[in-house]
């Protein structure tokens, strides 16, 4: 089976890493940072994102509980491809952050190319994704999608994909899709 997964928000806790960044850098904000668009809600969002990506913060993001163990187990018998919307110049930082994970390929493709590369090049049997518009797009392309239900912004995606609450559920969800 060919499995493809997004990284930030699915495997790695990007939101918590960003919150830690704002504390360390003393960057004030008035919105709830746990909501989707944590970076987009800043008046100078491009500058804040660039500052976050320029430092070592991407190298230090934590794995969600169970993601590393489950993905390494799956990589032992399936192709595991990782595709992230991070820009290609972030590839080294992302690879360093994922050095404990066994995967077939890792691509940092930027936001504009992610959907196209997954659908046209990788052509996975199953996609792990958290962005609602991509969940819908992959579903429309005939790809089975599994999404983390712990994000407020994934509510209602059950129409297009299968939710999971814990990484330990993934092997059974994949078995049921085979």
C-alpha cells in the first residue's frame, strides 16, 4: 500500500511549536493560537511566518503522541511518502526534524504545488491530511483520506474522510481500507 502523509498538524505539532516561538520571541497576539490559521491571524502574518521558519523552530517540533512509532511500523511494510506545504528551502530543517522516522520520500513543495504533486505524482492509496480543502480535493480525486479530529478546523470533514483521535487507530483504519 502506498501511504502519503502531510507533516505539520498531522505528524508534528506545528501549532504548539508556533505558540512556543511566540512566547520565546515575545510576539503578542489577540487571537486564540490553537485555532486554524495560527499564523494567518497576525496583521503581518508573512513576516511572522518567515521569522518562525528562519530560526531553528522547525527543527524542534514535537511528534504527536504515537505518530513516530506507528509510522515507523507502517513504513516496515508499506511505502510512506511525506509531502508538506513548507517551501523547498525548508527541506533540510524538516528532514532533520524527521530523522527518527523511516520514510520512502519527503518533499517540501510549497502550498501551491502540494495537491498536484500528491494526486499526479505520488498517487497514494491513502492520504493523511488535516487541511479541509485538501481533504475534499483528495476525496474528489478518489484517494481514501484519514484525518486527525483533534483540530477544531477539521470538524465536519467526516463527509469526505475518516477521522482518527489517536495514532494507535491508524493500523486498523488502514486494514479496513485495504
